[in-house]
C-alpha cells in the first residue's frame, strides 16, 4: 500500500466513507431515562447559586412566619423604661430582674422610641413584604395567563383589541392609581369591616395592603399576558 505524503494537500477519500456499525455504537452515549421534574430537580441541585438562594428563601420564610410565634416579645408590646435601647442592651429594670434571678430575653436589635422590640417588628415587616410578593405574583399569573391565552387562541380582531387594551394599561402610572385607590376606598372598606359580619379581616390586612393587591390585579398582569400570548401564537 502506497504511503501518503504527510506534506501533501490531497484529501484522503477513506476519511469520508460512511461509518460502520462498530464506529456508530462507540459514539452512542446511554444514560438513565428520567422524567421532566426529576431532571429539573437534578439540574437544580447541581446549581450552587440556586441551592444557596433556596436556603436563603427558606430562612427568610422561617424568620417571617414561624419566628414571631416563638419570639418572647409581641409586635405591639411596649416595655416602659426600655426605650431606645441599643442591640443586645438591657434597661435598668431588666438588669434588676436579671440580678433577682429571672430570665430576661435580650433585645437582639434593640428597641424603638416607644419601647417596642425592633426584632419582632422586623419579622412582621418581612411577613408583609413576602405576602405582597406572593399574592401579587399569583394574581399576575392567573389574570395574565387567562388574558394572554384568550388573545392568542382567538387571534385576529379579538387579539388586536385585547392587545390595544394592554398598551393603554401600560401607560397608566401605578403610583397614582395606588394613591387614588387608598383615598377612595379607605372609608368604604373601613365601614364594610365595621358593619358587615365576615369582613373583619379587612382591618387585619389593612386598607393600604388591599389597595396594593388591587393595583397589581389591575396593572401588573400585562407583561405576563404578552408572554403567554406569544407562546400561544
């Protein structure tokens, strides 16, 4: 067999012949068959940033929803003589109780000007922020998915009219709507909570928070609607 000159620029025809069965089998990579969710969980576990974020989210949820129930101080509790304490600082009255042999839980983040523990108030503030994010996300997902699905499924004139409505909503300033809703709904909601049985939860949640939920329901679903519509089309 004639040896090929390594410095030759001619192509070897044998390099372009079809691969035989042994060569094909050597390129086959077999792996375990997994479901969609199992594969997603496996990929999620391999992502260190995602796992770290999950741990942080679990800690924040525990801090906001579980810790207030076992924390020794309550949200509205005012401790006279313990105003404006620094973190991990005791008042004179609390120091006297400690010297008497009683257990006094420290104010981890101190107290405010009214003697309220800052740590427990931070927990409740975190709870409100998480509730706003979770409820708003659910409302945006439901409304936006339904609206975008209808627009993308019917198409044509229906799609054009619905998308023009979306464009109009995009131009509405959300801060202005929140202020207007808080002014117009404050007294009707308070009257509803005071006079109608079954609506006492309005005072618990607060008029301001309810107005924020309404604004998210009215304005912030448009982006989700466009995404769902594009997927349907």
